[in-house]
C-alpha cells in the first residue's frame, strides 16, 4: 500500500507491449516502500513505433529514476543508454535502466539470466553439467543463454525462428569457450533442461513452445512468462513428472537483492563442501572438525580428502588457489585496514551512489565517522581520547 504520494515521490516505470500481464509494479513498489523509499513503479503500454519518441521524452522527466524493459523493448532500448554492464554490452540487450546522475542519461543491465539461473537452483535444478535447450534468442533469451553458459552447462542448444539473431548469438557464445552451443529445435530429446524464453503461452490457444512429448523423464522445464504463472507448457511438463520453474520465480529472484545502502558488502559462499566446490576444485572438505589422529583413516576412505583448518583458518594462508573474479582471496586477504583472515570465500559487492559501471574499482568505502569498530587504548569500558561519552545535561 502506498502511504505517501506527493511531489517528492521518485518515479520508476516498466515499458512493454503488451503490458497488462506484468505483475511487478505492485510488488516492487511495496518493496521500495518497506525500505522507506518514497517511490512508485508504474506500467506504461508503449508500442514499438512510438518507443523511441517515448524514450526521448522520458529522459527529460527529472524525477524519473529508473526503467524496466519487457517484451519487445529489451534490444531497442540499447540505442538510448550511455553506459552498460559487461553482460548487457555482450548481449546487446537490457531490462534494467537507472539514471547515471539525477536528470542525466541511462545505465543499463541485463538481469534476466541471473534471475532464471537463481530460480532454477532454488527449485532444485543446478544447471552445471546439464544439457539444455533454450527456445528464444531475444533480449531475455540471450541473457538466459549467457547465464546458462556461465553457470556451467555442458551443452546448450538454441532455437529461434529469427535465424540471423540465433546464429549470431550461437557464434558469440561459442567464442567464450565455456560450453558447446549449437542450433537446436523445439525437440528437447536428450536434454536435462528445457526453457521457453518466448511470449508463446501468454495467450489462450497458443501452441506449446517446446514438444513436451519428447521431454526426458526427470528433465526440468522452465518458462519466462509471468502471466499465467503456470503456463500450459509447464503444466504439460509437470504432468510428465518433470520439475518446473515459473517466470514469476525468475522475476522474484531479480528483486531479492536491492543495493540501496552504500558500502563494501561481503557475501559468504557457504555451499557444497564449504568453499572448494564453488571454486571448482571438486574436493571434499570437512572444515571445523578436529582432524588430528584420524586424517590417515579418512584418507583411506576418501582418497581426495583435504586436511584443512584444524589449527584454525590462519593455517590456510599459504595455500595458493585460483579464485573467481570479484572475490576476496580465500582465507586471507587485504582489507581497507590491513590484513584479514576469513573462513571461506566471499564475493564483494561495492555499492556507491551513481556508480555507473563495473569498468573501474571505486576503492574501499569511506565509512562515516563513528561507524567503524577500532581498537582503543585505556582500560576496559574507558572511552578513547577525543571520544568521551556525553550525556544530556552534562
């Protein structure tokens, strides 16, 4: 519920054709209000012939701070942005725009792929090592294709009636050297995962975008469509015993994390076997267990077992392992105040006002005075010089 709507309200808009199917305006508005923002997201029905003119006009709306693009504007919108993330630049498409500075140009990102992969994992389908079929190579489809390749699928087949854009995407994805990407069809035979990234299924009477009769037993089906939530494709796949993930789940995953508080945020990866599998080592670990006297016996049972951490995390400092980009070094590293030790792998998010792209590192966050813990001299409970406690009336 919007409790405040006045001249200071910050505007956000979602543009599409059609637009009646979108469910995001209410949910995102409520999320912003819960965070104390005086803001609202409104839907705008914009047909393709008028899109460029509308974008030129919206640029002049000074209290408009962000835009969301849905079908069919994710590719055309790239002509109206000044800066982009690396993935949006690679894809030539975006679904999220924000102001670089108030009243200025637009910075674009493509988050549909992140949303789809996150929704799949949450539903119990990790794409890593799977053979996938993706139908649709438009804005959302391209973003999902890139995310699947980066998530480690062993093979990806792409199907799209617009063969030129399909073939171009296949070529560029193969150029990454991460997975075998080929031209596919609507036949999912042999695939572990089959995703619809087209609007087919939004309207009553639409044909199924994928041949459900050819889905493998135990395969997983996903859809980008948000209305209806359970599309005929997903219903048919579920009837065959397949796991499913909805377009609504994909959308929800994209609004889980809202970077609206400045700072350097370290997010801990605490997944399968703690850090090692996330780093690609595939080594079983048993961190936190006293290994003394049992390491040999365990090694006989688990040949790849790695003894680590029984004397505390400091003994990991000499280990040299490759780690993903944008990740602080495992166990030890340099923080803004000197050397630090950590019990795992941390991904670092640097949130700054008007940080337009990932092309540069803004450095460590300058924490406001009084917000950083520090060692002080004197007896316990005694304030450091210059930081005496003052009470009302004193």
